[in-house]
């Protein structure tokens, strides 16, 4: 994938605001308890936890310094470039129906209008404040644990979440709210597959030649395969199998690997959001 760094206007950087390791996993209360116990017993109990003996210097809601690396800053630029590119596309396709949002970057934990979330939740979209939340550490998971590396695999994750924003703006998610079912046939899985398809629609746009020269995101050969690998890697059947050794379609939340690949391709091949609309309607 080719892209130009620089414009971070679509990013809300809260990496310095979220808690450090000690705060996120221990909480201030737990920290104080351990501090007292360490003092009483004369043993540094923090070392047992691997959190170090120093007091947490940051907590949720306070502004702290962002300790970052050049590699991480490049990742921020990439997320910013993809987010801007995809939002430009939606603004073009939907006109005044589209309202730009931000991708909020956080570390370890974040407070959203949808509640307190930890990085383990993975990237998510909060309809209450209309923002995408992303801990850059997820891309490590995607690459190392799930076997889906690469910048376009990352772009697929971002544009999938922006797909939920589109659903929110168009009221598509309301159509699913009356469906109490869970599992492979549920409306919520259909919404996830539609978001995959919306990510594919952006992929179609980004595949157009000459975009890089115009300062936009442009796909390289092999990028589509990368995204398809990512879609297959985070299918419910595969994740369930990795976690429990079994596949339970009645507990599907996002669709099977085959379904996720199929719906991404539907958007990628057509470049038309209307090609993604069937999923909600056909499951009811
Ligand atoms: Zn989703």
C-alpha cells in the first residue's frame, strides 16, 4: 500500500491519556494495597507482578507524555492516511448524509461514551459518540497471533470500523436492533458482514491506479490477498477453534472466515455500497 504521511486531522490521539500497564491492570486501589503490603512485608510485591516498583505516572483522564517510537509514529501516520482516504470516499459517495468522524488512538484502556474499554476488546466503534477506537497494539496481535500481517490488513480493520459509522449514519444498525437472535443467522452478524463489504468498497477505490501520485492511498499488487487473509484470519470459526478447539455457529458474532472473505470481495469487486445492502435484509 502506498500513502503519504502528514495529515493527522482525522485522528484523536489519546495514547498519553490512557493508563500505563500498572494502572490498567491493577487499578489505583490495587496499587495502594500492594504498596502497603510491600512496605509491611518488606518484599517488593510489584516485582512479582512484573509491573515494576514505581508509581503509575499516568491515569485515565490525565494528560501524559506519549512515549512512542519512530515505527509507532509511522503506524499513526498510516492509520491517519487510511482514515482520511476512506472518509473522503464516503463523503463523495454519500454526500451530505456522511459526517466525518475520528479514530481515537489509545493505549491499554480508554473511556468512551460506550463505557470503559480495555485493549483486549480489540478495535471498536461506539455509536453513542460516533467514534472508532483503536489500540495500535492490536496490529501486533493481527500480525503475530492471527497470522495476518501487512498495512492493507490493518487498513481493512480501520475501514471495517468506519463501515459501522456508515451504518450508524444511515440508520442501518437500527434495522438489526429488534433482532434478539445471536449466532450465524442473526442480524448482528449480517451487520458485521456488511461492514466487511464496506471495507471492500474502499479497497476497490484505493485500487485505482494513479492515486499515489495524487497523494492518496493506493494499493500495491498483493494487497487484496493480504486483506482476504486478514478477513479469513478473524472469522469466528477460526477464532473459536484457536481459543477452544471447537466451532460454535450459534455463538458467531462476526461471521465465519468464508463469509467474511465473501463479503469483503463483494465490496471490493463492485465498489458499490449497494452491493453490501442485502445482508441485513436477507437474514430476516
Ligand atoms: Zn465490526
